[in-house]
C-alpha cells in the first residue's frame, strides 16, 4: 500500500512558490517598515480638532492618513500571505498578530477623523471642496458626506459603537453551534469505506456517484439541524432583528436600503434581479427535468442536483498546459492583458501546489505596491482547477489594471464589481473549451458544468436573496420569526424555484438555518449580479470590436473611481435594468436545450 503525503513547505520547489519580494525582500525589511508605521501612530493626534481649519490642513490630514494606509496595506498583505503558506508556522502567526494589534491601535488613534469631518457645517465643507488642494480627496469626501442624514449625535453614535459585541451575539452563537458543536457521524460507502460527515465532506458526498450514499448523507446531515431547529431559528431571528434595529436607528427606509446604501445601489436593482429570475423559472424547471431524465430517475431530489450528469472527462492539465489554455482563452482581451498574465503565471505570482499546513482553496490577493498574488492548490487532473485558475487570474488582473491606472485612494474595487472580472474569465474559458471540444460528450460535459454554475450562482443565490428580503420585511412588519414561519417562507421558495415535479424532502426546509451568509444579510445578491454582468459583458466583447474591448478594459482600470453601477454602465451593461439578468437566463435556456439534444 502506498500512502501519499503532502510535502512540507521547505520541500516544495522554489519555482512553484510565489515570490513575495515585490512586497518585501525579506523579513528584516518588513520589520523596518513595521517600526516606521508604529512610530507614525502618535502623529495622527496632530490633526485632532483641526480638520475644519482650512483646505490645506484637511488635505494634509487626509494625505497622512492615505500614506499610512498604503504602508499598512503592504505590511498586512505580506504578513497574511506568509501565514497562508504554512498555517502551523508560529513565526508567521506572530507576525500577523503583531500587525493586527498595530492596526487596532491605529484605528483607535484615527477614529476622530470621520466624525470630525461629518461635523463640519455644510456651507464650510462646500467652500473647502472648491480648493484644488482637496482635488484628490473630493470623491472620498463626497462619499463620506452621503452618510450625513444617517449619522447620529456623537453620544448616540458612541452608544451604538458600544453595542458592537452584543450585536454580533446571534452570529457568534450560530457559528459556535454550526462550526464547533454539530456532529454528523460517519458515512459508509458500498465498498465499506467510512468517512466522517462534516460541512466540508457533505458537498463531496452530494457529488458521489452512488445515489444511496448521497441520500444517506443528505438525511443524516439534516438530522442535526432538525435537532437544533429552535436554537437556529432564534439565532437567525436575532440577526434579522439586529439589521432592522440598526436600519431604523440610522434613518433608513428599510434594512434592505441600509445594506445597499454603501454601494449607492437602489432597491430596484435587487427587486429587478428577483423578478427576472422568477420570470425565467420555467427554464430552470426544464433543466431539472433534463437532469432527471438523463440520470434515469423517476423523481429528482435535492441530493441528485450536484452530481455531474456525465462523468468527468479524462483530461489532465499540468501547470504550464493550464496556463496555455487560460491565456489562449483570454486572447480576446488583447496583448497587454495576456502577456502580463502569462508572465505572472509562468513567473511567480502564484503559489501553485498543496503543501502541509497550506491554506485550503484558492484566492487572489492584490495590493497597490505588490504583485497581485494567487494562492492555488492546483491538481492537474481536475478540470475545475483550470477554471479556478482563470477565475483568480481575473481578480489579479483587475487589481493589476486598477493599481496601474488609479491613485491609491481609488484603486481598491468594491465587492459588487469584484466577481465580474473573475467570472468574465470563466466565460471566455468555457467558450474556448466548447469551440475546441473533441466530441459531443466533451461538449455536453462542459455545457453541464456551465449550467450548474449559472444555477448555483444566479438562481440559487437569488432564491437566498428573496428569502432575506421576505424575512426582513416580516420583522419590519412586526410578524413573528419562528421555526414554523421560517420553514413556511422557505418552503414556498423551494416550491417556486424547483417546480412541481421536484421531490422536496421536508428536511430541505431546514436549509435556511445552515447558510452562514444569512448572518450577513443582503450580500448574496452580488454573486448573481456579478455573474450576470460578466456574461453580458463577455458576449459584448466576443461579438464586438475594439470599442467594446476598450470599454471592458476601462472598467478593469476603474478601481473605485466611480460607483459600481456607473463603472458597469460605462463598460456596456446597465445593472439598474433587468436585461443583463435576462441575457444570462436566456443563455441558460439555450444551453439546456442543447444539452437535451446532445445526451
């Protein structure tokens, strides 16, 4: 018997690891900047009580704050990336902890700036903003001043700030129960192999080829949620009531408006998303019917919706081959994009393979002064890892373009647009692979993969978004949030989104109690809008010319220099309209029809 073990970090080839020298050449250089930043914290006090004196003073304070943040970003990024290489390395953990302590102290020292600026009379701030010394910070200040009508007195704001730990109690209780206390037992497969059932392995069991294993894992998993449904309903209710409380205290019309306000997104965008998906649910039901027929099932259950209809195609992509196919697929984005990315991926932007203690999964971590690094745990035999690579490369190139074309103050794009650049790349990779598919079987596999991606990212996340909207509206109307009311709302959504021919097990009504995102309400809709924008923009670039490409590249260069909707509108997609979502769902419909004809 052969046992495969992961190499330790020092056993990994240096060329397969990222090179963090664009941030710091060594730890000694990091220590030097750490001491420098620590020494700057007391200087923040020089500006306290003086921000309204003149444009020059305000500009000097904002410049100091910006330069402080830029150095802090560099230090924090280096420390974070080091910890992900080997999470058991105590030196790296200490480095990260020291930086976090410094950041907390800096935050306390600079906490006077926001309320002091907000307290400047409107006439005074209007005059100050006319001064050219504040040109760089004008947009930053205008965004801050949007919050005037939602800002309370100093005493009231202080009282709200003191509620921070109490306000997070519901979410903390959920995480402790969900992550630490729930135990799901083990699952035995047909060959007698026993595996612990957990949050992590549950998703793996749902793609198991043996239906009995999937079914057993599903019901065994949800038994724990049934056993704790009253506690889970109480924690979710507490989180929703917190959202409603803060929205009312801060003078928002609703908790939904309060959540959308930072991105300057109107409520209609959220509502348009839900309506567009609702209008297209017959196409979703058709796809589920295709899945049921092709899998030879009389009734389709939730535990049948994740396993691939076709087995994985037999293709391997060593790192260089994966880079080749990714770069080839991105050729529509032009020479600068592909040559820059290729140099980064063949060079040392990416930390490529698993090692003992390395953080799981994948991410892109861009910063203003360093390369846009990518953490991977790449496996050549897994096609989805090629998609993960182009996804993270999309984030990295977004960071690269933004840092190259924006000042530090406006380079860091918001979450609302972050997923556009990454899923745009996935669209181009899918298009490239479909064009070069060896046969109908491979084409069908790729189409199935794309359909499941749209269903998971647009349709499922929109169902979650609608659940959040409905339950918050119930709380705002004074309706009770109980186990029964939660399950009734969720069951209505399940019936609508999965259709009459889908077998909904009663356990599935408990899914609403296990979604961590529900404790950060009105966030999941961004996944759906992000992929919808990416699909619309990818169609526009692929079918257009230089003008359409320039529009998209300007979007990547935009950072946060404009509000998210404006950035996307300039790129060629209007997310205030339901059309981009409809474009995505039209694509879903046509791909379903093609899949039905291929297999």
